[in-house]
C-alpha cells in the first residue's frame, strides 16, 4: 500500500513548535525522527489530529528530520508499518516518499 506522507500538513504550531496535522478522512500513524532526537516519536492521529515535536524553527533549519505516514488497518485497528526503518541511512528514500505501508 502506498504511503500517505502527503496527507500530513507540517508547520509551526503553538510556541513555534514544529508539528504535523492529519488531513486524511481517516486515522493514520505518523512516525517522526530528527537529527536532534534519534528516538522516534510515533502517534496515531485521528482526522485533524496533530503531532507536536519539541523542535523549534532554528533547530530544523540547522539539521534534518524525516517522517513516515501509514493508515490504520480498519479490520483490526492496528497501523500498517513503513517498509523502511526510520533511521538516518534511509532519510533520502523516506523524504522522496519511496516507501510502502505494509501489514503485519
């Protein structure tokens, strides 16, 4: 299944913190990692839901970040998983949207 990365709107939210909002008509799981925090943030977002990171604009401009977005399986309520691990070695492929969402 194709990823839904274009269905998350990334911008600066409250207190100028960077985050993404789900603009799909259905829930998705967003995973996020940056140069400043190698531990991935993972959150299931309902329609309109927002994932806020701890990153400010100055940090983002001086480093990198990547995220994956996959739908939730409506049959069992679990998220599909990205076909690529959210690690620095995969950042170019992930930024290009070159990953699939797969069931377990």
